[in-house]
C-alpha cells in the first residue's frame, strides 16, 4: 500500500475512532446523570421500529462500533442485536412522539390495505398452479433437486416463466410482503401489549407528574425553522418525513423543558444522520432556544454499548470501562491525524513510520473486535433473548407444536449450538471470560499506546529529540544493566535497560561524532530502530519504558505516565522496579504542573518509588541511590507545598489505594534518605550533584535557613564542576545545569542578604534573569525561577545601593 493510500486509510480510521469516543462519552454522561439522581426516559423514531419489525439489515446502515474498515457481516449482526436490545431490554418502555406515532399509523393503514387482498392473492396463486399441465407441475416439483432437469425441461421452464408466470410473480411478491407484514404486526402487538412501546407522549409526561396540557402544538413559524435546519438533500427527497421529524424535534425540546425541574431528560433514539445534523444546527440557533439539542439524541451505537455493559458487575465498573476507552480512542484519533499531517521528512522516513503504524492499527482493530465479542458473551446470562437469537433465525418464532430442540431436517447443529450457549452462560466460562477480558483489554491498551506514541513523533518533535540526543548522552554499563542519562536535561535522571538488544542500541544512541551530519544520521537510524523494537512484541516492558522515557523528554507527561503504567503491567524483577521508578519521576513532574492536584500526585509518586525500592531490595538486597534521591525529593516537595496550604499534619490520611504517604515523614527523614543515597553513589558525579543540590535546596528553604549546611553542599558541587572542567572526556557538562544553577544562586542570594552585600545580590539577580530566558526550561521550573527573581528584587530594595 502506498504512503498516500495509508494516509487516507488512517484519516478514515481517525474519524471512526472520534465517532466511537463520542458514543462512549454519551453513554458515560447518561450513567453519571442517573448516578446523580437524574432519570432518563426514551422516545424512539419510527424508522427504528420498522427496522426491528422487518429485519432491515441494510449493509449501508450498520451498527458496528468499528475503528477500522467495517465488516459487513459483523455490522449486520450487531445491528440486529442492538435493535433486539432496544425493544426488549434497553429501557422499561419506549414512547413515540406524536409525529412519529402518525408515521406508525400510516404504516398500519398500508399493511391493512395489503391484508384485504391476501385472500384474493392466495386464490390467484392456487388457480395458476391448477391450470398448469402435469408436465409443467412435475418440472416445478423437481426444482429443489440439483441436476434433476434435462436440457429440454430447462427450455420448457424458461418458456413457462416468460409466458405464463410474469403476472403471478408480482402477486406472489405482494403476498410474501403481506405475510412478512403480518408477522411484523404480531411483533408490534406484543410490544404494545407488554408496555414496551407506547404511542402517547402525554402519558409519558403524566407518569412524571407533569400536566400534559402544558405541551402546546408547535407554531407554524417554528415548524418552518426546524424543517429548514435539515440538509437540503433530505428536505427535497423526503419532504413529508422531514416535516414530521421537524415537529418531533420541537416536541422533544418542549417535553424536556417541562421535565427539567423534575430532573428528567427525554432522549430520542434514532439513526437518522440528517436529524442529528438538524439538531446541531438548531443548537446554534439562539432563536430556537435549545443549545443542548444534540445531547438529547442517541443512536443504536449507544444502545449496543449499553448491551455490551450488561455483563459489568456495577456502575463503577461500567463508568471505568467507558472512561478509559473514551480517552484511549480520543488519543488514537489525535495520533492518527498527527501521523498523517506531521510525518517525518522524506519519502523513506514517511513510509517506515506509516508502515509501522499500519501494523499496529491492524492489531488494534482485531483486538477491539475480539473485545466486543467477549463482552457480548459476558452479557448473555443477563439477557435472556440473546441466547435465543443465537439459535433461532432472525424474526422467526418456533412452532409450539414442533420440538424446538430439533427442527425438521436439522442435522444436529442447532442442539450443539444450544449446548455451547449453555456453556457460555455458565459460571466457569464467565470466570474465564472475565480473566480473558482483562488480558485482552491490556493488549488493546498496549497496542493503542504504541500507536499514540508513533503519532507523537511529528517532524518537529523528532528534530527536538535528535537535538537533545546530539547534545550529549552517556550510556554507563554496570554489570548486567546500562543506565542512559542526559548530560544536559534532568527530566529523568537516568533510565536502566537490561536486555542485550536495548543495551546495544542505547550505547549507539549515546555515541559521538565530530561531523554533525553523520551524528544526526546515526541518531535517526538508531532512534528509529529503538522505536521499531519498542513497537514490537519482544521485551514489551522495556519497549514501553523507552517510550515513556521519550515522552518525558518531550514534556508530554500524561502520555509518559500511561506508558510507564503499561511498562509496569509488562514487567517483573529488576525491570519492574525500574518501571515503578520512572512512573514516580513522571508523576512528580505532573504534580509540578497541576497545583490543584499536586499533593495527590505526590502521594502517588511516593507510593511508586517506595515499591521500586522494595522490589530492588528484595531482588538483590541493595538500595538504588536514584530511588532514594527520588523518594527524598518527593517528601521535601510534598512538605513544602502542604506547608503553604496551612501547615502539615503528621496524621494526614493516605490517598485512596496508596501504600505509602510522604506526609508521614518529617523533613529530617527526607534528608536522611538523601544522605543514604550519597553514601551509595560511588563515582557517579552526575548523581552526586543531583543529591547535593537537593540537600542544599532543603537547607536553604528551611525556616530559618541553615546557610552553613547549604554552603557546604554548594562548595562540594562547585569542586566537582571545577574538576570536570579539567577532564579530557568529562562525563557531564562542566557548567551547572538549570536546576543546579538555580540552587547555587539561591544560596548565594541568601548569603548576600545576610551579609547585606547589595553588589553580590545584584549579581545573583542578573544571573537569575539570564537563566529565566533559557528556552530549555520547563514551565514549572521557569515559574519557580520567576518567584526567586521577585524575591531577590524585594531583598535588594531593602539594602543600600551598591557603589
């Protein structure tokens, strides 16, 4: 498939995922509304009734909830199931709006007119058969046996059909139509008799305690306004039907206005795209006065999702399933569009990224199809008619006089199928299915995150990443693991890889050439090889760890967090500890960008780094200084934020699900963790600076500041940088990076303030202002530096001007 064809396929798939995410969001909104004490009542378009009664399984009008090319058979079956659920188990009852009830009346009138001719049609058919010659009747009797007619008999049959049967065929077709309609009328009577369907909207209002006389007939001007909101093609081709739909929208609006004080919403179920388009246009029409019109329309897609949810044990499970998939498909939509619009430069680069994405997309489509089927099987014990529809032809009821287990001429397939249905409904299968559903969901999420990751690597972001890697990286080998760390960026201190392939590629990623073009070409080749490996099935945990690391470098913290969680799901042993660690670092970064939820995120981050520490210690009886550094940093950050919110309570409750809480530890405990990390550092100068930087910052921000302790740490940091500056191949930059420079300036400013040295304080302020202009700063870091600048300016105003 060419790049252009692949891009077009992805655009179409992006549209499908957007529609699917919208359907999931609407079902979730309905669940939330009911959970808050609201009530939903449903009215139904006549077209849904007609489809249900007449097995209207037009392949151009399917219900498939697909995220790829729709499967015609799958779409027809799912539409049939959605219609069955709608009229049998979806709601306690459905109502027709008055215009749609009129459509039903017209339909019944047409059926009655056909029924009056039924006897005449049957008599005409009998008479035609009786007037045939014995030879012709013998030919007709042998038609169901292949090869029973010779050449002469075939010619005789053609003549018979041409000369004698043309008029009768029309009559037989009409008779067959009446027989189908007669079956449909029986089904319709059953719906009315069991109160599944009502045609009086005034009864719906009265049942909710509203006087139905308040529902006024629509004014002619409003009817015209609503009618003109429909697409022109629909107005011209189906004028009468669209006029009825226009009146129906007005009545739907007025009924919702009357029921709003009762916290009741009326929802119209329809597949009519033109009706949905009209509702959207009227929502933007201030004169119509119904800005929420589209929120009151539901399609068979939402009905089918409700059927898939019937196997969930409670509302919380349903909401969780909907919310996660909604977010997942929304992200997939954005990623697919990004892959098409912002591909890497060059035909070869475009083709390789799209080819990789296409493979992931095919897998996602298969997994989603299997996921729907499994959810359907879980719904079976809660949906009596579902097993019957698996074993009975659509719309055909078994004859009470026959044995329903073995229909005439059956070869035993139906009893076997029923046996299978009984097994599916059993507890053993249900337990296995739920376990399989969790695994399938994990696979679906994993593959989708890989696609989202590919969609994040736009041309601009790839250039940014290559710039980051070209700026200098080290890949330090330690026994059976390799630590990848940046010489400039502190987004993630370091990430550990253990498999041979990843260690080899990471080492290449950190290599260096003097020629800039050769360096970029090698980086791009190695990086894409890492991307390919990460998007494959081998070493899945390390692949997601690498993806999380890359998203963190790009500052896309939410994506990095999702990928780190998925890495954790696929990891164990040393790799599991590293996944916990990366998740802690990323979650702490999220805390710095969202003040409203910073404490909650820090609790989560501390929980993760504590589990990383436990897992590492269980594995080899050792602590990891990186984990201790992260734990101490989180505790200090939590206490600093909590103090600003009115003090820190040592007995603060733990967050839901958290095994560890940073608020239970004093600042002295955090400092102890940092000193423990320092004792384990050995010759890792970069890590030593990070630890001492945090110790200096903690001492400087203490109340009152411990300037002696802060100055001691700063002096050691400066010694390390001075030593690095004399090395031929330094393991890190010889100049402080932004986070370290900020701390050095803070300690220097505090010392200048205490000594009332305006010259030294002004010098600190000038360097801070230069640091604030660094384009590589993250927004949260820039904000912290801005606060320090304002603080230094206020201190400077209280000192005598420098000479």
